[in-house]
């Protein structure tokens, strides 16, 4: 493959997205632990390069299906962090007007078709969206489904992979191999070391990529998107990463040692790995981070300033009016 | 008697039954890591002296349920845990077409003695995918039994019976129960499946409830007492089979009925209760049965919206006032 | 007037809607090559090449993929083969199809129809005979319909396909071959989901049913007439939302109610009707409500046993006579 030369502008965009996710998640973690955020939240810290790299290879009208760990996907696809924050706080101005929250965050205007509270709930939705776009609506939009290693043991994974391969659907299966299925180490309940091996069973390409390297992820995604858009069918990308935070904020993490996790984070932090490549000077990276931090501070301010939806409106949106 | 949480009491039930019967084992996602979704299996393997009887499963609900059906047919007594009741639809076929029917279809050749534990209900802004109460679906399925305990002592006695019972049992446990404290007998005991209990004697109105709604009904009854209303609270314990005799006896005494659950009202189990009472105690009813439950809406996340979907003591009180007027 | 079978009537509905809207497509097992296992898609694959799609035996994809296609802007009609298999994609129905619009604060629309052939045929036994509509009436976010004759089958299916919300369309397998009269093309009346139909006007007792249960309802009314009991018969057609007002109005007139369905009685949709009427019109009732459904038993195979889980018109007649 030809080596891609990245412009400063492209690199800046990638770093800014990753840093936005990082500061967003840090803020959510802090506020959730402080009891300010209602409900369950699941953090994407340490996995930022995957959503960022994949979504950078997509058009705005391409579609993604996300997971319960979905803030990163939503930001990477281009959602407004103010309205995301408002949603996570359960406010009227939130993307889903307070009906969804963290686990059901969505922004249809940019093809973000929703985070999902059901592990493994997204595959068939993405395959169906791909089928609709290809065979019914006859456009060239591509669908992506993100999923964890734990979710790859759902039967839905296999039903969707089979159909996508049989019909050469423009869908990309992006596995975030973060080594933990909630509290269970991936290999404790699965005998396949690389999830990408499963692609063989469906006669589609299975690619392993370093999920901490945003450029590597982008390049793998770009190839998969080209393949999908040109009618050649699906690709399974396995991005190797690590879940730095607990399964959810507040997880007692009885199953692993904090110091080991911290060490892994220090070694594999995607923001640090980006800086090591010296595509952007450190000073510029610092500036970007400062900007992101400020944007997230403002997003929180915005969320706090908004009101909760009128309780009496709770039946709105069950059905189309 | 000693004071225990629901989590501790049901943990003891698991331990006692596993020690009593080597064919009992537990399987769930995250059962090792954090001891299950509510930490209710922590240390269980060690306590029974065999870590292999507490099994971690992949995120494969269809395999968890169907393997339990197979294991039961082979003679084991599996206790599986769905983590959240919203995972039940993922394995709905395994529950309704395999677990429920195997014994009948095969002419009594096998027994499907298994327990499916399902933490359910609204706890704290978990949104539409982690909060539903689905007992009505399973109460409509011949072959399944549905048990819904209301307190630590009830949980322990009913779980032990469910494990010893020879039929598949769906065992719904409201998530807020796990921290609930209550008196639990020291000695060995079980509570029969299919038998309701009068949780509080009264003469003016019968409040028919199960699960978490029992404590809410008792709270409502206390308030009503101060207003001079004597409310009887019936804890169904089991919704399939359900104890029609105890319910009808209460209805014949009071002549007024409130049926309450946290599940969606439309086509909830309250409809079956209300319809049966209307059919079989028609002449005793002084006023129409009032049925309360969640409105016809998925559970929203935002706190004030979520509050609109709870069935609380104040709702029971206003329902009682309606049947008294 | 024209005479069509139930299956033909549904084909007509499909063809008319597909003709108008290219975003409508169909997927399921055994459709394109066979025209559906009950002939309910016959002729459509030839008429709409590429728009009737045969899927693998992957029910979570058929339904979940349908939901995804709807979210992307298409209007899928998906087929369940047998309603008994609906447990397999239950998560896709309950957690995705029904909730997407609400969870996402109105950003999504799920204009999807799920066709589910249900009910006892001859010796289908425990896994090919069930009626499970009650499960879905307990789910906010979806609509449930169950027509009883060819004309309704057509108009209800058209309404379901044109609806912007998901609809579960239960079609009884015995009914497929039943013939019925339809008005000439162009003079048919559109159906509005949620509306019941008054099939027979009467003054003494109201009989409420839907789908194949209407045979019991209409049959009982005809026989009761000879015995001097004038029954009113209501075909609910829609179960969620259901036409409460039509039933209440009728009960206020007749003061007696009998409900019948093929599904298991315990926890069946009849309980919802009975409970609602008892709550909202008890002072009008002269007798306890009668409710008929299957006993609490999986559907057995042997003909002698299967007979025991069916509801018979004689059961209704006996019951209704006992409340006078």
C-alpha cells in the first residue's frame, strides 16, 4: 500500500478529535463520580484513536452503529459536544431530549444511529442500514458497526456477518478489542485469540490494526471504506486496544489491579503515541488540548444551564404524531 | 432471626442449596469478576468448596439459557443469571420454545429444573435498555413458572424452593431489593411456590402486589391507616401459577381491590388479576377493581421523566381512595 | 364485488403500496423463490424484481436488519415465517424496533411491518401453532393488528405499511385460504389503525374478538339468535392501540360481555379487555365478563389432544346462556 502523507491540517483534526473525546470523558468521569450525572456511564478513555481513525475515513452521510461505550463514536462522527453533554445530563436540549442519556446517545443528522444498551445489538441494524442504502435507496453510503470483544460472542454477530458477506453489503465491522467483556477477561470465555480470525469463516478480509495509533486505524478504515463503497463488501477490522477505565464509572474492578491498568495506559496512550510521531510540534498539541479542555468546560456549563424536560412531556416520541 | 440484606439472604440460599445438592451450579456473565451484576455471587464458589460450580459465561445469552436447558435435561439443576431482565428477549426463544416446552413436547420424558434469575425494574436513570419488568410475558407461557420475591427472607425461601422445584422458574428480583435489609430466620426453611401470603391484614380494601411493590404497598397501608382505612396487602410471591384462592378470599372480605405493579399497565399481569377477580368475585365487588402500572412508554433516562414511570406508595394511596369513593 | 382469498388480498395490498413507493421492500425466508410458505407473497417477486429478498435463516438479521433499514430511510416489510419463531428476534423487536424513536428523542422513525403467520393448523404442535400477540400489546412503541377476513387483511396491511411506526401484523394460517368479498378497486375504504368494526348489531350481549376468534364470535351470534339472544359482535382488528370506546359503548348497551381468542387465556389480550371494561363500565354489567382462550398448556400434537386446547363456538354459547 502506498504510504499516506498527512497534511498538518489532517493531523490537527485527528488530534483535536482524540483530545475532545479525552477531555469529554474525563469531565463525565469526574461529574459521574460526584453524583452529578444520572444513570450508567461507560468511558472510552484510551480507545480514542479507534473512533477517530474510523470516522475520519467516513463521509458525514455514512452511518454508524455504536455501543454502550458510545461517547467517543458520537464525537468522532461530528456531534456537537454541548448537546451531547446536555443529553448525558438528561436535559431538554440534549440530542435525544433527555429520553436516551449516555447509553442511548444518537445524532441522526450526522449518521450516528445510536448507542445501544444491548451488547451486540448494533450489527444487524448496521447490516440492515447497509442493505437499505445499497439495494433500496440505491446510494453509496457505508455503514460501520463498532463492537467490543465481549459482543463478538453474541449470535447476532454471526447472523450479520454472514448476510453482509453473502450480499456484499457496504458495512464495516470494527472490533474494539479492549480485552475485557465487562468484568471477564476476553480469553476466559473465548478460544479465538484474534477476533479478526472469524472473518475467514465468512470469506471476508479480517484485518488487525494497532488501535492506539490513529493513523494506522485511519488507513485500515480507509481501505475498508473504499472496498465497501465500490461494492466489494464488508471488512472486519480488529483494533487492538485496552479498556483503561472500569466497565462503568463506579465499577469496583475487583477483577484486576489498578496499577497494571495504569502502566498499560502509560505505554499505550493514543495521544502520547500521536505526539511521538512528531507530525505536530508538542506546543501545538498542547494548544489543541487547551482548546478542547475549554470547549468541554463550556459544554458542561451549557448542560448545567439547561433545564430538564417538562415531566408532563414524557409520552412524546413513543409514536410518530 | 438476624438482619440481612436481600443480597446476603439469597447468597445463603445459593450456598445452602449448592451444598445440599451437587447438581446445582451457577452460570452468568461477570459472575466471577464482580460477583454478578449486583455482586450477589461474590465468594460463592469458595464457600461451597468448588470454584468450578460458579461459571463465567461469554456474552452469549442464547448459549447460557439453552445450555442450562440441556444440562437440566441431563440431570443438573442450573441457576443462571441474566444480569438485567432486558437481556431476556435475547434468549426468548430458548426460554419459551425450549425451556418451557421440552417436558411437555417429549411426553414427560425430561425435567427442566432450572432457575433464571433476572434483576429487573427501575433503579437509577438507566434508560430504556436496563429497566423493564417483563413478568407478564412469561406468565402467558405454559410450562414456565414465575416467582417474584419481596424481601430478604422471602427471597431466600423462594429461591431455595425454585432451585428444588422440577420446573423452569423465571425469578425476577427488583434491583432495589438487593440492598434491602430484613429479618431472616436462622433455621433452614423454604417457601412454597404458588402460595401467596397476607402481608398485612385489613378489612376495607385489598391491595394485590408482588416483588418490590409489597414494601411500597405496606408503606401506603401505614399512611392509609392514619386516615382510618384498613388495607389488606396480599403478596402474591408467584405470578404463575398464582394463588387465586388467597386473592379471592381477600376480595370477598373487603369487596374493594387495587392491583399494582411497576410493569407497563397495558397487558401487564394486573390485567389477568383484575379480569379473574371480575369474573370470579363479581358479586363481592363493591367498586371496580383499580389497576395501576407504568404508562405506555419506554423508560426515559432523564430523572423527572423517569419519575413519571414509577409506581410509588402515593400512587397506591390515590388508587385506594378511588376504590373507596 | 370481487372474491379473493386472505393470502391474495394481502398480495394486493403489498403490490399497491410497493407500486407507489420504491422505498418499500420485503425480506424473509422462502419468499422470492416460493412466494412465501403460505402463498402470501405469490406473484410479487416477479412483479418487483430485487425487492423481495430471500434471507438466510437468521431471524435476528431479518428483524434487526429491517429496523436498521428503516432507520436508514427505507420502508421494510419483514416476514417471520411462523409467529412461533418470534422469540428469536425478541430483542430486536422489544429493545430496538419499539424503542428507537423514543430513546433517540424523536430523531428516528421505524416504518416497518412485521408479518407473523400464527395459530393452530393441523397438528403443528408446540412450536408451530402459537398465538403470542399479548406479549406485544405490553410493549410501548409498536402497534399490533390481527385482521380476520380478506377485505380487512388488505386494508389493514396497507395501513400498516403506510404507518410511520412499527406494526406487528398477525395473520392466522387457517385464514389464508378463506375467501371473502372485497369492493371493486377504487371503492375500498382505507383502514385506520386502532379502529374496531361492528360486525353485527345486537342488544343482549357483546362478543369481542379478532383474527380467527371471529369465527367463534360470529358463529355463536348466529346460533344464539335462534335461541332468542341478540348478540352484538365486534371485531377489534387492532389490539394496540385498541378501540376501547367501541367496546365500552357496546357493553353499556348490552350489559354483558364475552371475549374470545385462540391464544392462551392466562395473561392473554382478553385479560386487558376484561380488566378495562370492569374498571370503566362495571356499573353497566349485569353479569361477570366471560373470557375464552386456550388452557395453560403448550399445543399438543395428537389430534385428540389438540382438540382440547381449541376454543369452540359451543363453549361460548353455553357460557353466554349461563349469564342470562
